[in-house]
C-alpha cells in the first residue's frame, strides 16, 4: 500500500505540462493531439517536467524562469529591441519615397572594399570565440535550407517557391560582370509561421532553434535525450571521448551519413557525434568545440581527484556548470573588453570591476535573446581573415587552408597533425583588420565548396530586411538618443568619405539599413567596434545576465559558487584553457586574443595562472574515506 502510494506520488510529480512554444502558455492534451496530427509538435510544443526551484540549470533551458517554465527552452520566440517594420504582405520595407531599396549585393560592393589586411592587434582566436559564442544561440538551419533542402532558388522553380529569396547580382557588378553569375542562392528565414505554429498573414516571428541563454549548447545540446545518447560517458562525470594518435577527440560518427558533407573521402572520416551537430559547422566553431569538450573532462577529472565520494551525476553537473561559467567569464571579461573597452563595459554595467558576486536577476525579464543580437554579430564577418594559417609549436609557419573550406568538414581537422598546427596558429595569426574592409573569401566564396559563389555579407544585409529591422537612424536614436534627420547629422559617427558613399547609394538617410551603417561607423571611444554594434550587443549581454536565474555571478542560485570558488572562476583565461587542453601548447601569450608583443610576451604555461580546483574540495568526502579505512 505504502509502496503504491509512493509510486503514485512519484509518477504524479513527474507529469509533464505542455506549453505552446510561441505564447509560452500551457495547452490542453487535445491541442497537442492536433499538433501530433499535423506533425508540428516538435516545433510548436514544449513538453516540460514540473520545475524544482532547487535544481540546477536544465539542459533544455526550461524552468529557468519559474513563472514561465517554457521560456528559455528551444523553439521559443526572440525578443526585439525595436518592433519590426515591413511593407505589404510582410515583404521587406520600401525606401522613404516608396521605391524598392537598392539591391543587397549592390550595397555590399559599393560600401565594403575587399582586401586582406592582417590585424597587428587581435588574433584569429578572438574571431573563433566570437563565432563560437554566437553558435550557442543560433543554428546553420537557414544556410542548410538553401544548400541542401532547396538548392533551386536561382532557377525557374525558385520563382514560385515562397521560401526562395535569392539575391540578384547587378550586370555591372565589379566581380561578376566578368563571370556571368546573376543570382546568389538564399532562402527566407524560418519563422513560427513557416514552420506551421501560428497563422500566416501575421508578423513573421523568428523561431530560436537553440536554447536562448548562453549555456554552451554546442557542447551539451538543447535537450536531454541527445546528451544522454551522444554525450555522457556515465563514468567520472565525463563526456564520451576517443583517443587517436595521442589526441583526444569527441566521439565520431560510426557511419558515413553525417553532416560533414565536405569531408574528402576516403582519407577524411572524422565528424563529431555530439548532442548537436553545431560543432561540425564552421572551422572556428569546430576548434573551440573540441577545446571546450575536452575542458569539461579536464574539470571533471580535477573534481573527481579531489572528491572521491562524488557520484558521476554530481561530477557531471558541477563540471558542466564550471565549463559554462568559464566560457562566460572569458567572453564577458576577456574577449569583449578588448573590442569594447573595459571602462565602457564597466560604466554600462555589463561587467563588474570588483571581482565579487553580483545579483542582477529579475524574474520579470524573460530568458530570451534579442533578434538584433545574433544579427549584429555578423559584423564579425568583416574581421574574419580568409586563410587559416598553421604553425608548429615553435612558431614556424607550416601551411594554410581557406577557412571557408573547413565548413562542414571536420575530417580535415582530424588529418595528420592539422589540429596541433591549427591550435598553434589560432594565437599566432592575426584576425582581419578592423578597418571597414572585408576579406575576399567572405565576399565571394563564403561557403567554400557548398556553393559556387556566395557573399556572406550580401546575405547578411538581405536578412537585415527579411527580419524587418527598423532603419539605422531609429537604432541610433534608441542607443544614443540623438535624432538623425539628414546625412550631415551622421558627421562624428561616420567618416566624411563614408557618408558620401552612403549618399551615393541611398536616397534618404532614413533608408540606410542597420547593418550597412554598422559596417561604416567609426569605432567607439576607447574601443575597436562600431558604437551601434556595441549598443545592441551589450543590450543582450545585460538581458542575458538579468534574465538567467542560473547566472554564474549570482550568490543566490541553486548550487551557487562560494566566494572562493567565484574568485577561482575569475582566473579563467583562453590562454590557460589552451595550456590545459590544447595540443602541443606549452608556450603562449597570457592575453591570447591579442597578438604576442612587448606587453604580452609568450611565456611557459607554468607562468599562466588558472583555476585552483581545491576551492571545490568537499570535506564530507574526507569523513567518508576516513571511516572507510575501518570497514
Ligand atoms: C515530421 O516532422 C519532423 C520534424 O520536423 C520531420 O523530421 C519529419 O520528416 C516529419 N514527418 C513527416 C511525415 O512529415
Ligand atoms: C504558411 O505558409 C507556408 C508557405 O506557404 C507553409 O509552409 C506553412 O505551413 C504555412 N503556415 C501555416 C500555419 O499555415
Ligand atoms: C554506432 O553507434 C551507435 C550509437 O553509439 C551504436 O548504437 C551502434 O551500435 C554503432 N554501430 C556500429 C556499427 O558500431
Ligand atoms: C578550397 O576549396 C576550393 C573549392 O571551393 C578548391 O578549389 C581549393 O582547392 C580548396 N583549397 C584547399 C587548400 O583545399
Ligand atoms: C545555387 O545553387 C545551385 C544548386 O546547389 C548551384 O548549382 C548554383 O551554382 C548555386 N549558385 C551559385 C551562384 O553558387
């Protein structure tokens, strides 16, 4: 009787609730059945186990906000900094005078000179981290859509498919007047409408395909099932791994059917089998993924050595929590300050100079990501250097490959000692200069072998319009309060010669697209990034820490760090991380997002401080092991 009672209590407690993924409100079993029938359950319904206020961060992001448990999970809507604007039928807005805006490719070729000028300041590693951190919240879905699922957008058939929105190339294009290419493939971004969750004929609402918070989704996935099947080893808190020629890798697909479409068989076989496929997408993401995957196991082994009484589950959870905190500490406190200026970020409340706890949590702010945030991160395309250079451990240049050739091609990284050479190259090679120009691989090749021609920045600008972002001048007003009424009002924000370039292509100052102006803005004071980019990035960074109940700097959260533990997390740097998990890294500059130089000289790894895991020593383990001697 008692047993039955307990079982029913347990089962009762586990009854999941179904939520509408768009509205975030509970729905009936009847409604779920309708979705099952229409095969829309996967996208339109979140099934969520009841929340326990004391449990840690869930893999699927649910229960982050206890009042709105499905917010924070996958397939939920983006927030918007400013409401969208469209023309009729939710097509991109028109120019102020009612005409069509200039073509995206025309604007890209007119506004962004192309060339390859290496930065003397930032390393390729800085760009890798930027791209990796944006992969946490976005997916390659929209790109796969036109290279795999709808490869016909530039053909006759594309004209009749609503999803196709290819970019025309003008006849006098500076490059393609010689090639005859007149069309670049592209598809419309997926929305709650296109996926069938809400009615067509309403404002298109973009759907988040990852968890919207910064929680290393690339490593741990967005849902529990995949992590259990493809991620955890269930031993010592570790993630699955394999060792080949002395190098540690995430496990690999044991079939040839996988997302690494560009692997050159038969020699290139590696493709990571992880909770999500994101780690296999772009070259920079791939490297960061390998390092953070290993870093989880590095942390788990440290914790296990200290605390022999901890279970696999406990080791896994704490290692994951520390790995996420390290990724955030490096992003907020090491990467972004070198582009944004440390003082600017302190002044704007994004980072704390004290090193102690802070508790910005506000349960009224939903755990969401603004659509503007991942979008403006595309500015980073302007600082992506085309070649990925490889160096040996003594710093001798060995060889290079265009980074675009590594897209969906983990196999190349797995070949010979390429991973060692790429790791060494990441902190020796510069990024592309912050100088309003872009590399020709970004503007003409883009997707490597997956497309004949692709201009990533033309696609970026076209998406600016498909997302319905308000004009640049409205964002300027939001960010800096000043109204821009004429091109002349742009003086101070944009150099005179670039204002003239804008005047040549746009009829009215109100027509200027958000991204087009971000490409041209002068860097902010004290930093090296466009001010409107800065504004829209920190808007999300603040929302992220205010809305995330499990934010690592909070003293009041489930499994919160002690002050001593947080002080250790603060010591994390990308240089130390590479010393701990990067192949052949024994010497590195302490600030590895910046090039080595007079104030940042390479030194032995022993001289680079890092986290002391003894702050996690659990005294209860000692008591147990003391008594265990007597049994
Ligand atoms: C149902 O939806 C899933 C997920 O979107 C998709 O993979 C599958 O092919 C769909 N099945 C049918 C019969 O349409
Ligand atoms: C909206 O239209 C698209 C494309 O025509 C279609 O695939 C989708 O299922 C429609 N959505 C709804 C909710 O009817
Ligand atoms: C491939 O991996 C899957 C998942 O780990 C496993 O179930 C399957 O048995 C493996 N197949 C082979 C041929 O090793
Ligand atoms: C990169 O890919 C292009 C095709 O997109 C190919 O022509 C070129 O040889 C590749 N380069 C290397 C170094 O693999
Ligand atoms: C567009 O996609 C098709 C099908 O993949 C391809 O044949 C064509 O070359 C692509 N266009 C360009 C400009 O790359």
